[in-house]
C-alpha cells in the first residue's frame, strides 16, 4: 500500500494498492475482457453511462472538490471549477458517442464508381493506455476516459502516484452510472508497471500527459501503436503598447499563478512593449503581491501549495540560479514547506533554465521588446509550445500574431491560460502529437472502417 499525502499539511488522506510489472498479465486479461464488453455496447449505452456519470459528478461536486484539495493542494475555488469542467467533459463525451458515427462516401462522384455507394464508420481501437499527471487529477482523467469510452474502447488508466484518489473516485462513479466495471482498469504503480503497460502489444494507443523525459521514453519503447502526448509548454504572452493594460495585468496574474503555476498552459513569459514596460511591470508586481498564499481549503486563499516540498525547493533553486546569472527578482521566491510565493523576475538571460524550460511553478519572467517582430521571435524561441497570448486593440496585429505564433492555441486579449474542454488542445513543435478536446480525442481513439456496396446488374 502507498499513502497519499496532503501537500499542505503532510497528513495522510488515503492509500492505494501498488502493483509492479509482475501484475501485467492479469491487467491485460481484464482489459481484453473490457475490450470485448465495450465493443458490444451500443452507442446509446455508452452515452447513457457517460451522461449519468456527469450528473453524479455534479451531484457530488463538493465532495469531489474537497478530495482534489486534499490530494493535489488546489484551492477550493479552483477545485470546484475543475469538478464542473470534468462533468462537462463527460457530458461532451456522451454527445460524441451519439454524434460522431462516420460519414457517407460519395463513391458515384468518381468515374468508374457510379454503381457504388457506401459509408465509413468510426470503430474502437481496442485497449487504450491512459497516463495522467497530478495537476488536474479529475478533469484530465475525464479527458482520457470520456472519449475512449464514447468510442467503444477499454482503458488501462495509470494516474499520478501523487494524486490517485480522484481517478479512483471517477472510475467508481462510472461503474455507479452503469458502465461495466471491466471497461476501465485503474493501475497504481511506478515506472516498471507503466513501461509494461506501454509496451504491451494488446495496447493499441498510449495517451500520455506529463513530462518530456517520460514522453521520450514512451516513444522509444511503445512499439507499433498510436501515441498522443501533451508534454507541457512555456507559454508566452505579448502585451502591445495599445493593449488595455489593466485587463492584461489582471488576466496574466490569474494565468500565471492559477493552481500555483502547475499548469501546462500557465503564463510563464510575458513580453511587453518597451514603451509600456514600466507601467505594466509595476502594476503586475503590485497585483501579484496582493495574492494570498496558504491553506487551500480556506475560501480566501488564492495560491495553495506546490505538489511537494521537493518541487517547491527545486523551483527556488532555479530562480536563485537565474538571479546569480543576472536576473532581477521583483517579488516572491519565499519558501515555507510546500508553499512557494508567486515570483516575478526580469532581465533573465536567455541561457537560463527558467527562460528556456517549463517552470511548472508560480514563476513569471517579464521581458521588454522593441518591435512586433522582436516579440514574435522571442515568443517562438522555445522548442516546444502549447498556448500563447497577445493583448492588443488592433485586429490586424492580433490576426498577424495568430498566424505567426508557433502554438497550438493563440488567445487574443486573454492570457495563455484559457481552455474550453470542447476545443482541440495540444502543442506545436518538439514532442507534440495528437490532440485532446473531446471530439478530437474521440477521433484519435477510433479508426475508420469503410463499407462499399457494388450494385451488380443481377442484384434486385
């Protein structure tokens, strides 16, 4: 058994049974049974279970929210929002099960095929491995399970060892909603069982959200199967001279420090036109200092703990290294156990890790630019990208940025930290493959089957 600890208090809030690679045969046998069961379910049955699960999550929303607070350290307000999003993700998945059945193919539109007619359907892949991180322990699990179930697949789910309780609760909720229990197999363990799952030939797809090192390891060992990966980002937001600075400050503070910065689309680098740099910097720092850091169960808390004390100490070490290289600390960088105060720095050399790598922490870098082209170059300088943002009152400039920014999503007059669960979500450049967002994940997790009818002369 492994204990699950509250990131803020350190107390044990639950425990899970850990398995190692020797358990893989039994896991795969159950998943194979789940594949057969799932494939036999009608679309109505899949959709009905997902809809009922969504309503159950809504009915028990406060309980789910407090579970997220206790194991992940999100503030209660942020946890409630995650629960609402998870219910919506399940409901969207139910709708996809009913809607996305395939298309008619116009065979007779092509010479030589005039007597043919047909269609394609969307069929399940079979068994999907889903590996999820700690930062959204309920909704990111829903984003894996919902589309997979809608598509008629079985799932082997390996949640983060730091936050497994929300995943287990969601799996139980799906069973309560009428989903046959063998369709979802939750596996708690470490790298050895993860590797055994990923490399199993029965697994037809791996859907992974997490770090680059683990993502690279999966690609080297997975074999011939589909891969979908969200490997993080280092989101830039551009603030032009003609921007509404008050709105930009408010949005970027929220985008940077939501979930203690442990957010793959959280705002990390803010690029500000030199003419308004001082005004933006002063207002941003002042607003950051107003954030209340502390107990995530307190309704008044804005920023809760990082997931572990080790993560908080590592973040401070990165900031200290940047300051030693010439960066200027404007506020924050204070450590108290797993609490790390929202931190703003400027004049960060481009060689520093805090500029080049994903911080995944409540740290923001401010940097002036001299031209729009300079801002785009700085924004695109990183080798991986999920979201970006721009604040401007000029439509032509906004649309130019949308075209030129190398990002999976460009938020105009908003921070990078915006996501609708129905939209396609994923990255550009290094390591990015596949898309989440219910409809798009559903299509990743299914395969087309063509049916073509040739009307022979003797067929009446």
